[in-house]
C-alpha cells in the first residue's frame, strides 16, 4: 500500500525560504568564525584535518538528497560513514570521536547544523519536519511499517528531536511516535494550522539551543 504524500504547502515553503534566507545572512559572521576556528584547529592538530564540510545522502519525502554539515568527527570516521552508508550521527554521539572544534564549539549549540540552512533554502528540507536519515535506516523503518520519512519533507527540527534533546513534549511517546503524530497532524489540518504548529516547534527549539542541550 502506497503511503500518502504530504503536500509542500505554499505558506510553509515561503516561510522556509524567508527564514532560512534571513538566517543565512545573519549568520554569515558565524560561518566565517567557524571556518576560521576549524582552520586553526586543523593547522595545530593533524588528527583533526580534513574538509570543512561533510555531505551525507539522506531521505526527504522519499527522495535522496545530500545534507550539508560542518564536519565534527575525525576525517577517517567521516570517510568510513560515507563508504559504509552509515549515519554520521553514530560517531557524533561519542565525544572521543570528535575534533576539538566539534567538542568545544559545534556540538553543544548545534552549530554543525547551520549549513543545512542552504538545504532548506534550496527546498531539500523544511524548517520543521522529521529529521532525515540515511537510506538504509529509512529502508529498515519501512520494513517495520514506519513510512513517514517517505511521506513528508525532512526537517531541521521536529517535536521528536526536541524531546530527544531533553524538553519533554509527551513522556509516553518516543521520537518516532512524535514524528508520526506530526505527519498525521499535517494529513488532517490545513496549511495555516500546520504553520502555527511549526512556529510552536521552532520556539521550543530555540530553548534547546539556549540551554545547550547538544551534549
């Protein structure tokens, strides 16, 4: 049985373009600062050397795309993730696998995710939606009957993500349950109600960032 695709609503897409575009402009000094610190770190620590950015193929609304991140893990692990099609987050959760910049600058404030603003502006992702996974993990979920990542455009943040990082939305639900509830909400409500709910999720995401719940 084919899963129902969630439309890319005009108001949601327009909000993604405006907000991501403004954030890119406002964060340009932050981008330059991160690149400078990463360059100095790599100059001083050979083990941390490698590309500034990391690209990984993931799924959004059933289609593959390349997510963009600042590289936090050591380069040999990034290459291993690429070669084995393993999600890079498996390594990012271990502080010992991170570069100095990853441990001390990027992870605790989610600054590694900033380049995904370009994914959002381009239309690969939305501000709010289930976090995208690599293809094998999505395929495993589909075998278990969990199909929502093939139904809806992937997001920068979600209700499942903010609960995973410590702000309880519904203690009886796990991350996948909450993301499934968001997809069901989008299936049964108009774009204005979805937009208002997205704003609610974004405000709580700012709390996650403010409290530094990345570690």
